[in-house]
C-alpha cells in the first residue's frame, strides 16, 4: 500500500514543483502549502516502505567504501541556516578517518537526518553537536543536544515503533514515533548498535557505532548495484519541516507564544484566539476567519493560548486537540476553571473522526467539536453561531444581574443603615447629606433636620477642611477612598476623630460613606506615641538592645540595636539562643550556658558579663540581663531582657586598675629610691674620701673603686625608679626633636652595631616641644637599646618624626585623665626584630618586667620611658607582632615658644674656697659626709639636725654665714620651711636644697634663687654646686 501511495504522490508533486518554479504568482502561497505537506506525506510513506522491506527481508542494501567524515559533515551542514534562525549553535566535529568506512549511503543519510531532526525538535536553546570518531574496531557517530532531555523510565521504550514520549516539550506535536525505530533497524543492517544517554533539563546524546571494514557485511551486497527504487529524499524535506517549526513574521513559536510573540491583526468584529501547532493549518484557518472580518490572534500550543486568554479573555477560542505541552482538552479544563475565562466559548478541532470523539469533546465542556477535514463554509458557520450565542447569553446575564443587584441593594440599604453601629451616610456630589443612620445621629448628637441638606464640610475642623475638600473632589472623579481621618464637631462643640471609607454610587450621582468614631483610640495613640518616643530616646541614650526569648522554641524577637551589638547592620531574619551562644567566645561559653540553665531551672533573673565575637571578628564585652515572663500557672513562657556593649567600660576599668597598680609601684619605688639615695650619698662620699688618699694600699683602692662603681649603678637604678614614678626634676626648654635625634645619631649607630641599619626620617619644619633634653635623650636611648636587643641577628631600626593634630573625637583616654587635644609632635622608633607576644605587650611598661634572660636587664628601661613621657604631658603607643617587629610612637604636645638657644658655657671657677656654710640634715651620716667634704675644701661648717636648729644657729652666730645646705625632708621644720624663713629674714643668704625624693621640690616659689642637688651625690658634685652658687654676684642672686 505504501508503494502504491508513492506513485500518485510523485505525480502530484512533480506538477506542483513546476508551477512553483515558474512563480507566476497565481495562488503561489496555496501551492506552496500543498507542496510542503505532499513532501511530508511522501517521507512518511517512504519510512513505512523501508519498514516493510526490512520485515520482508528484501532490503536493497549497497555497502560502499565511503569517506564517512566528509559525507556526515555534508549532511549535517544542511541544517546550519535553520539552526541559526532557531538561535541554536550547530557544531560539526568530524575529523578525517584514516580509512574508508563501508556504509549504505542512503541508509546512513536517513540515520543522520532523523537524529538531527529529532535533536532540533526538542532543543530550544544551546547547541546541537555532531561528532564522528574512530573507536577501536568501530566508528562512532554522536548527535548530542542541550534540549529538554528524556525521563529515565522512557529510555527503554525510545526505539519502539510508534512510541512517543508523553508530555515531552517539543517544537511541534506532529510525528509518528517511527523515526528512531527506523534508525535502530538501519544501524543493525550495518552490524552496529545505537545507544542513548539523557538527563531531563540537560539534554540527550545518541551514539551510533558501526564496525570498520567489510567482513561483517554480506559479501553479495558489498560494492554491487541497487535493485529497488531509492526511498532517500535528501536533507531538503527535513530542513523545510524544521523551518516551519520556527517563528516568522506571522507566527509565534511554542516557547514564545505570549503577548509579544503572538500575531494580532485588528480587522474589527469579534476577537478569536486560534491555537494549533501545525503552522500550515494555523495560517489556513486564520486567513478564513480574517476574511470574515474577525480579529484573530494565533498561538502555537495550548499553554501559550492559556496565558493569552488569562491576560485578555477572547470572544471565542478555536483550538486543535492534539498539541504539545498542553493539549486541547487540558486547555479547555483550565479555561473553564478560570474566573475570567469560564464563559468563553470553545470550539475544538481534531483529526479524530467518529461520534465517540465528538461526544468526548462535548462532555469535556466544549461548545462545539469540528472534525478534520472540514470545509471553510462549515468552519465559518460554526464559529459565527457560537459567537452569536455567546453575545446573547452575555447580554441576558448582564440584564438579569443588574435587576437583581438593584433590588438587593435597595433591600439591604435600609437594613444596613438601621442596624449598623458605624456612622453611615449618603451624600450627593456636592457633599450634602441626603440620608444618615441612627448611629450617625447618636455619636454627633444632631437630628435629621440639623443634618440633611447641609454639607459635611460645615462640621469639619477648620484645619482639616482643605484636605477634606480634596477628598470630595476625588470621589467625584469616581475614586474609592479608604481610611482617611478628619475631626468633626459634635452638637456640644467638641471635636470627634472619625475614620472614613467612601465610594461613589454605581449611578455616579451619590456617595456612600461609613465612619468609625476613633476619638478615644486617637488620644490613646497620641499618648502612646509620646511614651514610645520618650522610651526610644531613653533606649538610644542607654545604647540598650532588647530581646524577647520564647523559651519553648528558643527563638527571639530583637530590637535593631541588639543585632548591631553583635555586628549586624540590619536585623537578621531569625535569632536563637544557640546563635547567641555561638557568638560567646569559647573561653566564656560554658559558664554563660551554665548560668542561663541555672536561671531557667531556679526561675531567677539571668545577669552576666561576657565576651562575644562580633560578625566582623571583633571581640567585645557585653552585659546581658533577662527576667522571666510567666503564665497564669507560674510557668515561664518567655524571658525578656536587654544587652549593652560594655567594652569601653571594661577598658576604662582595666586602665584604672593598671594606673592604680603602676601608681602604687611608683610610690613604693619613689620611697625606696629616697631612702636608698640617702644611703648611697654616704657610700659614694666615703668611697671618694678613700680614693682621695694617696697612702692606701692598691688592694684597698681597688675595693673602694668597686664600692663607688656599685654605688653609682645603684644610684642609676634609683634614678630610673624616680623617672618611672614621675618624680624626676625636669628642666624644660623649647627644643627641636630633629636636632636631638641628629645629635645622637652617631651614638645610636655605634650602639646598634654594624649589622643593623639606622633609617632616620625627620619631618621638615617640625614643631618644637617643651621638654627636658636630657630626659628625651634617655627615652630615645632606652628605646634604641631595647630594639637592638630584639634584633640580635641585625635588621633595620627606623626613627621618624612628624607633626600631628589630635582632635577631641580622637583624644585618647589615659590613666589619670584624657589627653588634651591640640597639636602634637610624634617620635616613632620601629624595628624589624622578634616582636612581642600579646602577654608581653600587656606588661611591657611595668617596672622590673622583662622578657630577657637572667642578668640581661633590670626591667626598668620601658617603665622609665613611660614615666618620662607622661611627666611631659604626653602619651605613648606601641604596636608589635611576633616575628614582624615592634614600633613605639611617642606623642608630645607641641610648644608655642621658639626653640631655645644653645646653653651658655659655665664660667671658670675661682680657685679660692672660703666662707661659712650651715649644713642642716637629719640623717647624721649624710650630714657628716657633707660637712667633711666642705671642710676638706676649706669651708667653715656649722651643723644642725633640723630646720629649727638651723635657724637657732644662724641667729646665735655673730659672724657671717655665706650659704645654707639643707635637706628638704626633716622633722620639726623641713628644708622648704627653713628656706621660706631665710627668704624673709636674710634674703641675700644663698640656699642649696638636697633630697633623695624629687617630689619635695615640685614647688620652688618658697625658695627663690635656691639650687637643688639630687641625692645621692658625690663630694665633687656637692662642691661644684656650692661653688656655682657662691660665685653668683648679689645682683644675679636677687634676679633668680
């Protein structure tokens, strides 16, 4: 039968092709339609003929040696233009094969074309790839796509005849289901096999493997002629069919059938939505309907039709039954279920003939069922009849609904107005009351006579009248308004807050309005807003974050401030107790959890301080407090509380503790240094007296020298202790730090050694500082020595200076107060040494703390630096990291005075040593050392054990006294009081104050012109001070 089909088809297609080639324009479009579908029918008949030959064992195969790579590439390339129009990438990867492959060229053509056609049919984006490769003793062809894929359970049935994958998305629903079955049979005839891989949503890959050589083929069919007529048609019918699947200027594709991709030609009359996946049928039916004057919108499948109908309901839907994605029956069910499409007439088209099919369509809810083939007259008559019936039904329903609504509205209006507790009224478009309900009269206190006919604007508060008038204007334009509030005056003259809803009546001549009296609620809301504002202000001022924990679910409501404390800029979607616990640092976590469970178990409040790790990695201290909220039985339902960041408070407490600890150590150090200085004065003096003698043995001299050296070292330690405790006497001048560093640079380089580089970077125009030059030099030397010890293997030491300004926002808090903002000079000393651990860094300024080995340091170097800097009203910052080095930065207040000039050289002392000196000292040994030194130098000496005794000796003395040398800390009358008495009684008398504690001379006003000598002192130092003071002229002494 298939063979007999081919003859008339050939006779029909031949003349058609001649007519189309002449292109005389007469019915050219109709002839093209007939020709395309004739080719489709011929291809189907040829496929059936191939199957019949295979089953009858009469296959006319001819196996020829073929350049299979080139032949396959030629076949695949025929689809390139169609692929580009479809927006797909066609990749042909067929490198040359070393030897020819024996294939039946017509069969191979059908295999390649059927696989490619199948791939393009189910691929909507991406690419289709054709590959050919040798694979051992075989050659493998692979056609791979990025299409919709195939369900796993469908793969075993894929090569069965007439099997079609149900509900598979494709460019068309047309097809017989025998293409892949034919591919498998043709490959078997080559001794090969077909494999398939597929994944839904990813794509599919069909692999054809055929043996190389010809031993596996029937020898009588290798290289012989063909007996039967060829059934091969080439690639043209496949490509033509594929092009019909694609969108053109008048068709939407299956995937693009939406408002933008559907064709809509306005020709007046009714609006019809046509759905058919066959492009030729779609064009044919649309042309018939448009010629009748109807507006036709065409789509290519049921889903696109459903979306189009939902967007804008048509007057009629004309749909094919068999379509991909959503077929005609499914479309019908969806339309009937939709609120806007349930009454749209639906006419189904189908190729399934018979009364049974018609009944099935009508039972599904179709308004009519038209069987293909049908005449144009029948189609137009059926569509016209359904449009007329739909219009009549619609008009009848609208009239009935209008009458019913009018009757119901009149009946309900009276009952509603009478029974409602809300204020109800009806107004005309000028705002005049035409009807009010009893509740309206009761709330405002007016009678009907006082309300009806008057404008509601007469009762509105003057401040609300303008906005109320705009409401009336919007109502006149047909707008419905809800929840607008205005104040209305009642009969007593008070104003009530009414919340209104208003809607224009259907006739457009009246307005219906309802109001609720919100006066009490309004006043409560005002009070609540004021209270909330006060509470919010208090909360913000206290920096509190609130939380409310559901103890059953462990989930919590929080305020924004709560989450910000934990490092989140915005509220997280949820929060749990476990999330809170994860933020607690591991060292505190167990104790925090234990306290929480204890509070929950005992029903007590939960309060603690702990450390957390914020979302940004910062470790902060927080305070948390929670209290129980119980139900009627006393069981805890919730725990509510607050959280506050207390890091600054904790830091301040730690600073205060360190300050108090350092101050205690400083006081102790100062006291020890004072007593030690007294003793060291005796030791140093005695050692120098011994060394001044020429008659002592050498061994004794050596011992005396060791005693003097030990005393000097002890005095140096005492001086460092005094520096740490800020008790040194400072002699401040306006100095240039650049000049100080430059002067010390050679010494610093020698101190560092050859393996360490000194990098000196001064800032130009550096501001001066008010400082004791010697103490600043000591600071710099101590820091350099510390850096040298940290760079045992060498490295780089950098010394830098810079001008800086510190404002109030960045003024650091130091123990004992906040640094005063203003201009500062920074001195930075950094090294590339070992660096310090966090523990060492926390204690580095404490006295006697050292990370060096035994005997390698006193632990006073950095504490001395700390004391000197703070005594100069400055502060110090240190940064260090193990293995990276350390940087100390000293900040000193900038001075306003210019840099002081160079010091005046001392005048050469006079050789004569005469005069009388009174020594006042309560420590007998120190007094004796001083008296012995002065006597040995030729001075006459008077002695006294305290201030009162010294005054008595002076008053009893008949002869002159040239100078008083007095200790400051003495019983009965101290040295300061003695100096004050002398300044009044004998202003020309010169005074030298001495002490082991520099605090004693912090105030110099009571001893004008006096000199100060720091214990311990050697006899030589004492004699230099005495000589300096005695050599002043009376004018110089009074001036000072």
